[in-house]
C-alpha cells in the first residue's frame, strides 16, 4: 500500500466526534486564554500609566463628551498613539507630545477616539476567535498526515496569521481611513496631515542612521504590505479628498440656505 493510501486510511479511522470535540476544547481554551490575557493587559496598562487631565479635558471639550475619554501618557522614545479599540482609554507616547503641537495632538486623539467609539478591537476579535477553531481543526488534521515535529503548531500559526493579514489589509485599513475621516469631519484634517509629515520626518531621520541591507529592505516592504495602516502618502491623499468633499457639501448647504433666506424675505 502506498504512503498516500496509508494516510487516507489513517484519516478515515479517526472518529469525527472525537475530532470535533478536540477542536472545540482546544479552540475554546485558546479563546478563553486570549480573553484573560486581554483583560489583564487592559487592567494593567490603564493603571500603570498616568492620566493627563489636560489632554483628557481638551478632547472631551472638542467632542462635548463630558468626562468620557481618558488620555494616558505612555513613556516611549518613539512618537505614537493608540487606543484599546474599546472602552474610554487612549494612550499617547511622551515622544509624540514633544514632537507635535496642541492641535496636531488633538487630531491624533480624535483618530483614536473613533477606533474606541466604533469598537474596532471587538470587531477584529469576532473574526479572530472563530479563526482559532478553524486553525485548530486544520492543525489537528495535519498531524494525521504529516509526522514532522511541531507541524500542528506551524500550521496553526500559518492559518491564524493568514486570516489576520487578510483582515488587516481589508477591514483594518478601512477602519484607519474612517478614523482619519472622523478627525477631518471635526475640523482637524490639516493638522492630521501635518502630524503625519512630522512623524514621517522623525522616522526617516532615525532610519537614515541605521544600515539596512537587501534583506532588511525586503522585510520592511513586506511589513508595509500587510500592515493595517495604509502608507502616510495614501492616508494624506484620502484626507485631502475627504476635505474637498466636505468643502463641497458645505458650499452646497450654504447655497441652499441663502436661497431659502431670499425666498423667505421675498415672501415676507
């Protein structure tokens, strides 16, 4: 009997109920452990880094949201900002505060508020957790046909990461565009563009000091291709288009408003 026949026979001998139960148990274990890790991480990071009352007050004032949003300072040498994708907490690095001016920071905060307001992290988890079960099933099936050590772990990692990459370059990038658009709609499009340029200049200066061979350049291109953040160039293009659209809508509204006022005066 050929090796292929042996593998097919081995697969047929597996009890489907046993396979399904193993998939459910392992997949659920991974989901639960991920949720616990996420909860502990959120709890730790929100307690560990101090709240900036001035920034919190400013972003809440812009959005007229009372005391809903809480801004934390994250001590880091690189300029960055992030939210947890849900809840009230937003984080900006100390380096970002040194690099950007007040309205620039406000623009970045508005971007992060949108991520939390629209619960982008839970939406990603809704994709990722079912993927755990699919990856587990494929990994378990691979152990029946391949005898190479650690095959199941490798297969699980590949399936899970392929799913995450597909999400990043589709929905993830869509979320980034919408978050930028939120800052534009609140009147901070110009500041957001200026922020991107300042951050890009900061990164370029650091990169120029570091040697990067062909392999390094290839990895950087791959990272950019699968990153959920579009390039700064593409984001700036999207922002300019959103600003032009908003100006056109404002002009159209003003024209209609003036027409209504003239009609009302004439009738009066």
